[in-house]
C-alpha cells in the first residue's frame, strides 16, 4: 500500500512537472515574449531543409556569429524607413529568438525551429515584393559586418529566396 | 463653373495619381539583378539579351534606365544610346539608337570619311515563366519572349551591298537563371533574325533572305554584391555576299556603384566587319536609372 501511494505520488509529481514544463516552453507563449496564437510545431515549418556542408555554418561563426548577424539585421530592419513599419507592430524578443532558430536550422547548425511556417508567420503583415529585397539587403550588410564571405552568404540566401512566395502577401 | 469642375476633376485625378504612385514600388530588386543594357537597348548582358526586365522595379513596381555604350574598334567606332523601362517585372519596353561610325575607314571603303550607319531599335520583352532570382528551389529558368523592330537609315548603301531590306524584326526567346548557391548567372537566348551585323548592314541578302535561328548567351560570376565578371557569345547569320560576318564574343566586368549607376567594361571581338578584318576592341557602357 505504501508503495502504491508512493508510486501514485511520484506519478502525480511527474505529470505536474511535465505540465509545468509544457506550460513554460509553449513556443507561442514564451516568458518575456509577445504571445501569438497556438500552432503546431513541426520541422516542416522551416520551409526548407538544412544545408549539409558544415563549412557554411563555420563561415557564419556558429551560433555566436549568427546571433550577432540577427541582432544587426533587426537593429537595421526596425530602423529602416521602408520595412521598419512592418516590424514595429511586433515585439523584438520573439522575432529575434525564432530568427536565430530558423537561420541556425537552415545553416545546418543543428538547432530546432519552433516557430510558425513562413505563410502563417507573415500573414497580414502587408509584405510587398520589394520589402523582401530590402530585408535581404539588410541581411547582406549584417553578414558583411560579421565577415561572412559573399559566396557563403549566397549559399544561405539561395535557401531563403524561395520563401518569398510565402512571405509576400498577395 | 465648368472651369471649377475641371479643376476639381484635375485635382482628384492628381491625388488619385499620387496615391497610385505610392502603391508603385521602386528599387525592390537586388543590386545588379536587373542586368545591364545590351547593345540593342534591352536588359541583359552587353551583346546578349536576358530574360530579366531592366531596372530595379519589383512585381509591384517599375524601373527604368538610360544607357550610353561606346565600342572602340581598330577601324570603326560603334555607339549606342537608349532608354528602357521595366513594368511590374513582367514587361520591358526599350529604345536604342545605334551608330556605326566608319571614321576614316569609310573613305577607304568608298563611303566617305565619317560615314555612319544608324538604326533605331524598338524592343518589347514579356516574361512568361519563372523568377531568375527567387526560384532557387526550381530547376527552370526565367523565360521571356521578345521582339525588336529595327529601322536602318542607310537603305541605299544597304541595297548596294546586297542587303534586301533596311528594316526588320528580330524575335527571341531568352532563358536566364541565377544559380545563387554558386554565385553564377547563366543566360541563353535563341534569336530568329534576318539582320546583317545586327541590322547595321540591313536585313537579308544573296546568301540567305529568310530568318535563321541564332544563339546568344552569357555566363557571369558574381564576385560581390556590386561586381560581376563574365563572358558572352553571340552567333550571327551570313546573309551578305560581299563580306564575311563573324560571331561575336566578349569578356566583361560590371560594377554597380548603387542602384542608380553602373558601368560595364569589356573586351569585345566583333571579327570581320564589312571586309575589314579583326575588329577587336574595348567596350564601355554607362547605365543610369532606378
């Protein structure tokens, strides 16, 4: 009986802990981040598979380098006359985390992407075709600043380019 | 009263026009992805036409530019000037004025010193498939079809050397693909043409009066955002009997200072022209636009 009670208690604790854990890590409602509507997390949300050549992620100086590139990109994007107004309604922490995850996944850095798919993430933002070009130009400047060689930048951009179809609002 | 209404209508029209203009994007394309201005005025490489529309307008925008090109050859000088607009990354309209100045060679050929063949080229290009830049997950290129109407102003001389017409229309299909993960642009076009030396010596001749398919292509390596190196080839018919006509080739470097100004320099081999051999020289082209 004692054993059974103990077992039940342990089980209950486990279930509670699991529930609490799930509560904390729901990727649409992370602590300190703007909440978004719940969605299903899936690898396919990244919109493309990862680059398999490890030289590319090395050229981006790994996760630290990528974090600097994303930070510079967002600094410039929020301040940009053309695409700043698209970013400003959204708080930066969630965008910064999901961008880091997304880029790290695509670059073959071994990260999981917990964000929404490209169409859902950019729905109703009013992104025009030229805005995509403007963001790419900002990203290029950020990659230049990090010292990523142009050819390596292009290998990354080749993965992102087709996402224009889902990012631009028709 | 009528005046006031007309004024109000005009004001409304202007406002609507301004609102419309606000919805038109400019500069939405990436640096150099509009290509440069080809000798016939359409967007492309220098000698070869591409499937891309000129300028930096996106699918919801417009772009345009003006260009001036000088080709200094041992015995001739070739100049073109023109303007082109790209509409919604779909349609391109272009105009170029070509001048082939025989200089002192004109005297030796019996044409007179400084004799100049000129032609006007009006071009239309329509993109029918694909996106050369963004479709990086698809194998097929951007494809465009186009026509160039060429009017030469030296009909009498053209007739004297055996050319059948002083005007003609070229039709082409162009395919262009940016292989972004390799930083390469590859482009090829098939041109149906009757033109002798692109029309500078008229159209058709004793050897062949009808259309023949010719190839023109470019390969360019993007060394950086602003800088591209490449090579081109353009095959040509041999319709005239009095002189041999060679295929053209060049190696080039293109540099974009920004989206408003770019320069292309090339070494071109135009072969034999009007019995004068080995016309190789330097090609410089300036393009200004948006």
